[in-house]
């Protein structure tokens, strides 16, 4: 989809900002470019929409060399979001979001309708925010308008240069989540520049770790964290990369425990018998629609008679997680609810209850992912031996 074919960029003063970049981004893929300040990330982006021209090499978009395309037409096929959003200060939010469709020759009413849809999409109610001016918004809201504007022409490619860099960490995480949700639907081809490793890891299908003008490693976040290509990459991703792995390792079905399951309408004495038979102290409670209600503890053996349905004894449980969520989310949910377990639901099957994740399940899941790395390292060691022995 987007290929850098041995691209270099030397500025007139002699600075070599991009050095023989060779990279292929697949259609619908989100690639993060991460690296220390001045390593050439922004220059790489600006080469794609021809705000800069390469000194050598070619950039192909959908197989076509962009050098042979009209720069203005090219830019209309590429959404560009930057940190200093660059909204027009004297135009309303709605008109800012409508700017690109208007440029593309849409009629005003149609451009505004599209702009309102996009504001809605990025979580800004057009009725509330559409008439405001950029300086009447928070930093995070301005960023959202920037994203809406970049999406307005429905471009196949999005370039995002530190788009969430100027907001505080909490807002940043929210914008990241919203953007991931949008991207799951839109499947744009995205180049996303950041100098924040956590952000690169969370968002990227793959991440390109830049050294001075060169890509040192281009791989999935889990592979980069688990198996850094060299000392520079290892130092850059940080000595806490084990912890960072939490955010790229998903909760899988095999990590779950399956305690006894009862329903709100079941007789409590039968539920208690089930728990005793299983040798456990609690059971998961579902309602009549098979949705999670909560849990019920085993009644005291010497306590008063157990009568009536489970509903009279059940407690609610709000600590839930969709299957496929990250171990980091799981850990954070456990802490937030101070819970010894969390219920895992299937988002693709109407949030059906699948099982529970406990701290020991979480530990096992982390071990699983680190073991997978160890196997990968062992494999590459064997390959190297084979090469040197040949
Ligand atoms: N117009 C220019 N003329 C000369 N040198 C430039 C120009 N623009 C950028 N550079 C240099 O090119 C190198 C790469 O800059 P670039 O902005 O691409 O880096 P970056 O990785 O995006 O950095 P940051 O994370 O700080 O934004 C730097 O050494 C920078 O000083």
C-alpha cells in the first residue's frame, strides 16, 4: 500500500534526516514511528505528502510513485493530523471539520452534514460543540476536531504526527482508546509518529523504531519488546519492557478459570450443594438472559437455613473485561475494583460470560507470553549457529 523504497533525505545544510529508509506498510495497517528527538520521524511523514521531496529513492502509494502525482491532489488523499492541530481560529468547529469536503467541491450543506457526522464519530456532539470556536475547546477536544477534519475527505491514508502529544496522560489514553475503536471500523492505512514508547506499543499493529535516520527494528510491538534487535532498541524501549508487555498481551480463553455457575432463580440450597461438591467458596451468578449478574458466597455450614432463590443472596459484580483485552487492562481493573477475580465476557457473542481471570491466571498469561519469546530467541540462536557453521 505505502512503500518507502530506499528513501533518503538530505536537507540543503547537509543534515541527513532520513537514511536509506526501506519500509512497507500494508493496507489498513497502523504503523507507529517511534524514536528519540531528531531521528527523522517528522521528515519521513512530510515526504509522504510531499511537503518535502526525497534526495534519493521512491515512495509508492498503491503501487504508484507519488513523485509523478500532482501534490495537491495527493494531499487530498492523505489525512494529516499534527500536534498543534492547526484549526482555523476564526471558523466554527463545524466549519473547520467541513473545510476539506468544501475544498473537494462538495456543496456547503452536504459538507456540513458530513462534518457533523464526523464530529459525532470522534465523540463531540455537533449540537453542543459545532458552533464554538477553537479557543472555546479543551486541548483534547481540539485534537478530536483535528482528527475529524483529517477524516473528512475519507482518505485511504492518515499521517498522524504526535497528534495526542499536547494533552495530559489521562486525556491522551482516552483519545488513544477512541482512536483504536475508530480504526477498528475504518481500517485506514496509518503512519503515526510518537516519541512515547507506550503509545507506539498500544496503537501500532507494527512499530518502526528509528535510530539516527534509520529504522533499527520494524516488527509487532510484542516482538520488539520481547526481542529487541540491538542495544539501542533495548535501551529505547526501556528496562521495564516486561511491564510494557502487559499492554500487548491479550487475555485468552485458556487463561480463564471456570467456577460453578448458577442462575438468580435457582434454589439457594442447590447452589450451595454445587459449591460444596466443587470444593469452592463462591459461584458466578447469571440472570435469566444469561448475562452476568455477580456472584454468591457459599452459606456458612452452621448458619441458619438456606431458603429461597439465589437472588436473595447474590451480590453484584461490576469488574468485567472483554475477551482479548490486554493484561494491563485486566490488572488495572483488578486494582480498581480491589477484586480477587474479574469476569471475562465475549464481546462477539452479546457479552456472554466465559470465565474468570484471577491473579494467578494473569501471572500464567504473562509467563505464556514470555515463554513464547524465549522460544523465539532460542530459534534465532539456532539459526545463527546454522549459518556460522555452514
Ligand atoms: N528544514 C530543515 N533543514 C535542515 N535540517 C532539518 C530541517 N528539518 C529538520 N531538520 C533536521 O533533520 C533531523 C530530523 O528532524 P525531524 O523533525 O524529522 O525529527 P523527528 O524525529 O521528527 O524529531 P522530534 O521528535 O524532535 O519532532 C533533525 O536533525 C533536524 O534538525
